[in-house]
C-alpha cells in the first residue's frame, strides 16, 4: 500500500505541507479563501521537531501524518465502527456520519495524528487526499521531502 | 485439524473482533454464533447517544447489516446459552438446542448490577445496558419530569447527560466523593463538575439510595441514606457491572471476578477461550488480574482469542495479549476527558506525580509515574497526543529523558523519536501501531 513518507534530511520545517493540507480539506481551492473560513480549516499533517542543537544530529524535523496502520489501534478503539480499512485503497478511513466525537481514537493513536475537527464534532486525520491524484502535502513540499509511494521505494529511517 | 467447529457466545465487541480475525485466516471452518439479544449487532457504547436522540436506531449499528453473511457465520439471535459442557464439548441453549464445538469462545460480556434494596420490577426502574433498556427508557421519557441516576461513572454520567438533554431535571446520587471516580481524581472531577452543574444536573456525592418510593407499581421517588427525599418518575441504576458467568456455574472453568484467562485468552480448558467484559486479564498498570470492562479491551482480547482459535497446529506461535489497561475517553459538554491506568494511587509516596492545573481554562493534566514508567494519567481539556502517552504506558518506556516535557501542551511523537531513535521511526514508517 502506498503511504506518505517524509525524508527527515530534506525537511526544512517550512510547514508548507500543513497549509496545503488545511486548504485541500477546506472545501475551497485558494489559500486566500481558506483563511477566511472560521474556525480556520485544520491540517492533518503536522511538522514536529525530532532534534535540536543539543541532540547529536542537530536540528531535524519530520512531517507526521496517519500511517494507515497494519493493525490500526484507532479502529479497535472506535466505539461506532466508523473507522475501517477501505477495501479498495487499503487506507484507514473515518466515516464522518458515524463519528460521535468520543475521541477514543485520539486516546490510542501512538503517533498523535488524529485531531479534533474545527467544530469539535468529529475526529479527522490524513485520508491520502482521496479525491486528488497526489496528496496536497506532497505537491506542496518545496524540497520534495514528502513522498507518496510503496514501502519498497520509501527512504530508510535515518540514524 | 483442518475443519473446525467454532462456537462463539455473544454478539458484541469481543465476538465481532474474534470473527474478523478468524476469517482473515480461516475461511472454511464453521462458525456458529449464539446471542441472547435479538437486536442486530450494535455498539452498546452508543446507547446514551441514542437516548439523547443524537443518533437514530440505525446509527447504533457496529458493522454493516450483511456482516454475518459476509463472514459466513451462522448467527442464532435470541437464544441464551444455559450450559457449557467442557468435557462433552457442547453448549446447550434455553430452547433445548445444542451445539458441539472444537473450539469455544465465551464473550458474554457483563450486566448492570442492581442493589438488593432496589425493586427492579417497579415501572420506572431501569438500567442502561441493552437496546431494549434504551427503548424502555425512551418510552417513559415523554411525560416524565424528574429522574434520579444512581452511580456517577461513565454510564451514569452519560445517562444523566442524555436525560438532561431530553428535558428532565436530573439528580445523580454517587457513593464516592466525586463523579467519574474510577477515571479521574478530585481536582479533575471539580472541573467537570462545574460543567455538570451549569447544565442544571444536580450531583450528590457520598450518598446512596436507601429506599425507593412507589405507588401502584410506579416509581415516584427515592430516599437517600442522608435522609433526602427526591421525587422522580425514572430511576436509572448505573453503579457497576458483573461478568455474565452464569452459563458456566456448573463447570470447573475457573472464575474470580470474571473468567480467568491466560495471555492467549484461554481458560483452564485449552480449547475454551474467553474475551471482553466476561474475562479477567492481567492489567499492565496495576500488575494485578482484573476485569477492565471496556470496549477497546474487549476488541483487543477478541482479536487475540480469534487469532489463536484460527491456529490449526499446536506448533504455531500463539498470539499473546500484552495485558489490559483501564482506558477511558469521554467528551462531556465540550470538555474532553481521557484517562489511563492508575490515576489515584493509594500510596502516593511510591509515585512521582506530575500536575498541571488550570481550572480557569478547564484544563487539568496529571501523570502518575513509578520507576520512570507512566502508570496512569488524566487529561482534561487538552487531549491532543493522548495516544502518544498511551504508547509509553503500553511499551513501558523509560520516560526519564523527557520527564519535564510530558505535561507540556506541545508534547508529541517527535519527543519519542528523539529518544527512541531509529527503531521508533521505523515503526512509524511501517505503520506498526503496537
Ligand atoms: C451505555 C454504555 C456506554 C459505554 N460506553 C463505553 C465507552 O465509551 N468506552 C468503552 O470503552 N466502553 C464503554 N462501555 C462498555 C462497553 O460497552 C463494554 O466493555 C463492551 O460492550 C464489552 O463487550 P463484550 O463483547 O465483552 O460484551 P457485551 O457488549 O456485554 O455483549 C455480550 C453479548 O453476549 C450475549 N450474551 C450474554 N449472555 C449470554 C448467554 N448466556 N447466551 C447467549 N448470549 C449471551 C449478549 O446478548 C451480548 O450479545 C459502555 C457500556 C454501556 C452500557
């Protein structure tokens, strides 16, 4: 199954992916329209630091998003049955009509990549931009640090 | 063994997870499923949402309507298993029908306990455990003005919330000194309690119902042990639950608070498994055997049982359950609350306790640590990355390197990568969540 991978050495922590993600899920096309929506559209990818001046490898960051896990804990914890694997794409999807905002998925996601939606009525996460050819974050990354590919083609984790 | 006769008792969280894992491995064996409840597979956790009209009856469904057909399971709804015969490898139902098995899963869950002094046959006395219970409460709602809820746990508070939304004046009677006492501590309960009172729900702690008042077979009120008289047409009893072990009372299957299980989810009979609310498991935070009667625990135990039931040869490696953890998530009038494990240790001196209390923002965090391992936590108001902390609990990770950052609102998976390095990152890349 294709997944999104972030090459740590190339990530500048510019957060372009976060903006692209928020816009892609906002219902409008342009950033300047998306910023007018209240509350602000939420991104499902997040850039986090994994090293600073005090760590051996120095400053490093990574863009984190849902891994569409092999045995997803979120689906096991979901009390509605709304989180399941899409039999066609293999992606883990959250049915917005089923979600009751109990946050059980947030309770167990070991990567912290499921977030409360703007209106706090449902949980959202990366959906691989199901309605686009390529995920918006991949397209937006200026250094091509973000890839959407099969595991064999993915970068090996850094030391 | 190639073809097996598998019998599963129960049609809920644990049994569904077991069926899915069995069928992922084994398409041929026969699966007979027996369930006392007639209602199609649904999630019990949603009953309070149904009561509050936040979802309709279809919204209760846990899987699609064709689930049992797709899984090639022969479901017998509306039948109660009365006897299990471990030696004869067969179960007998109340209607006299019998089913023999090669492997059996007991996933009969639990029932609400009703104290002896509460006459459950009175009209207006309810528990909230099944669809039938919720329907009965719903029918009584119109015309009712006041309700008393006995018990301030997750089910009690959710029921109180639902009744309040239905327009009733609700009074909650609680034995302990705070609401949600098994989930959160006093300080957290105070924050949540403010919101409860804002919604005009009254809470009386440290008390119990000593007498139920009735007229012509209908509840008209209760008297509490501190002498208060409360009018009500509805009394919901939500004190605690009891494992449904009646069907094995005449066997030598070992039980304590629930059916005793090993890490493979086997009972003392190797071909008889138990999972979910009926099963006693090892709790990794308290390091004691207990029943963690929770949805996620039931699903995880059902999965382990299913994997082992599907294993044909004894030589294969059995799937092992890492152990259960009390884990609760509740969204109370917009205040999210998550808790894990030991939240109020008996002997505080043996633990390091980190706290961040911001009641004016409805935020409270507490992390309970022993030997540099997180044993439990409470998050109120700020729950982002709760699962990252949970993974530290589950993996018994040494948190000494980032102890000072655990409470921060910005604590996230990046901190775990910093200290766990390549193996942690590799798990992330490969999508291995356990
Ligand atoms: C209102 C409510 C809200 C809840 N909310 C949450 C929540 O938010 N989060 C959470 O983690 N947990 C919650 N729980 C707890 C959760 O629902 C249970 O932990 C979970 O349902 C356990 O699943 P189970 O498969 O073990 O058994 P159960 O769900 O108890 O199901 C048992 C099954 O066995 C059948 N059965 C029983 N005895 C027999 C017999 N003798 N013969 C044949 N069939 C039998 C029953 O008909 C049923 O199908 C809630 C519970 C309630 C009641």
